[in-house]
């Protein structure tokens, strides 16, 4: 082979190699594609950061909402208790108006010390009948027309 042929082959090879490099690496289309891929990655990264930030804000908002829900439930329970108490007081007022709770009224009657035996508290009362005498002897006393057992005597 002649030197001209060798030079032509080398030049042709270099031109072919330059064309391949141009098409593979330096092509404007490839450069645009690489630029587009970089922009996509940058945009995806940016949106992931924003999503992470929003997730953390959502968690905080959920915690606040849960605290507010618990506070509202607590307030609702307190309102229900207050309503029940008000209803109980209204019922007691109705009983007093109807005269069915007179035993709760303080009418100046002597207080009975529940620790003392009932027979000692009423020692100054004389039994009015034989039945009253037996009731006192058996440890029973008539209070408000009810017969109740006398409390046990205190231990000494």
C-alpha cells in the first residue's frame, strides 16, 4: 500500500470518528436532551422538597386539630355535666315546691349526732305507749313516722 492510501485511510478514519463524536456528544439535539434532563431532575428535586415541607406542615396541623378536637370534647363533657347538674337542681327544686323534700330543710330542729346511740339522744322523751317502750328497749326509734334501727353504742 502506498503512503497516499494510508494517509487517506487515516484521514477518513479521523473524519468518521469526528462525525461519530459530533453525533453522539456534541449534537445540539443531544445537548438539548441533556439540558432537559437536568431541568427535570432539578424541578423534581424542588417539588420533593416542597412536598416534604407540606407534609411536615400537615402533620403539625393534624396535631393542632387533634388538640382542638380533644379540647372541644372536654368542653362538651363539661357542658353535659353542667346540664345534668342543672337538671338535678331543677328536679330538687320541683321536689321542694311539691313538699316532697321537706326532710332536707333546716327548720331549727335539733341535730342528731349519729355517733351517739339513738336511745341516749332521745333519753329525755318518755315513751307514749307500750309499743314505743318496746321499740326503745329493742334499739328501734321512731323518726318521722319510720322505724329505724338505732346506731350501735360507741365503744369505750
